[in-house]
């Protein structure tokens, strides 16, 4: 586990390198939509051996930028998790590196039980322990057919750090 003070120390003295994340095998770029949108699928920030991934809101979108699984919350949830998995893999990490998710549901009263069931099954399949911090919010999403959108933050080391000698 990374100590918060260690993160602050790393950030304070590290050059910041950043680049946009992508994985065209699962998602196209937002600027390639019929109505282009100005954002990256995610941003990778490298801080002296510590990498932070800021994954933009991701939904049930295919590699051609089309919404998929209309009116099927569970299928949209699974596609959304799959899209995030693909973005994580493109940067050399997994769900074990996710520290936080923010989950936007179009109708939280109707869909929260299905959301929580799907998320629980997925997290168990991934073997996550501890579970990421998370917030669920009801929101109007960018396309009327979308029922779920998730953004995520991952953190991992890209360089080995020697254990402190105490």
C-alpha cells in the first residue's frame, strides 16, 4: 500500500509527464464521433515511477463510437466495464490498480440494484480486495440511450521501490 505522505513527496519533486490514453480495439476517439467531442478517453500521468490514470466517463460504446445494448442496463454495465478493462490493459495495468470509481446512472432508483449486483459479480471475478472507493450518482448522460457511465482512477508503480528499512 502506498502511503499518502509518500505520494505527496513523489509529486512535490517529480517531473510530470502526461499523455492521452486510447485503445481503438474497444473504443474510438471522442473527436471521431459524428458530432465530435473534445476529450481524451483518459490521461496517463507519470510522476517519478508513480503512474496515475484518469479514465474519462466511459459507457456502452463500441469501437465505431456507436451506443450498444439499448434498453438493457446489465448489458450496458458489462460493456462499460469491458471498455474500462481495455483502457487499463492499454496502459499495462488491471482493475487491481483502480482506487476510485464514479458511477453515473440515468435512473438510480430503477437501476441501482442491478448496478450493484453486476459490479459485485465483476469485482469478485477480478478478485479485488480491497474494493475501490466509489460514488454512485444519478445523472443525465450525454446520449439518451445510455443508462450507465463510469469514470475511474488507477494508480500503480512503474519502477520498483526498495522497502524502507526501519
